[in-house]
C-alpha cells in the first residue's frame, strides 16, 4: 500500500492512494506471478479479502455508506495496471 509491503490482513481498513496485490496464478504451470495495481489520488479506504479468493477494492464506499438520489452518480478516475512478474 502506497509503496509499503503489508500482509493482506494488515491492509484491511487502511487509507491509501495506491494498492498493489501480488500473487500466483492458479491452474497454469509453471505457476507465474502477477501483479494488479490500483491507484487513485484521493486516499480512499481499502477493502481486502483473501478467502475464498483474493479481492480488494479502493473507493469511497469502503469507508462509509454513500446514499445517492435518483440521477446522482459517483465519478472518479483510477489507474489499473495488470502485469506478469
């Protein structure tokens, strides 16, 4: 998170602008490592879960409920990078 290496459980509930998850792909041999990185300049709350599969999100609804009226929308910009390691 934001350039620091944390265990998944440590990342839960932290605020960050950048989150990267590194892991192994299942079902392919030899097993390659991959990285998925999300970045947003606002420093949102991060949600991380590793069971039954790795999952994380970075956004405004992770910290508290966002109530939208008809016609309201959430607009934001994210950079998402997926790569082999």
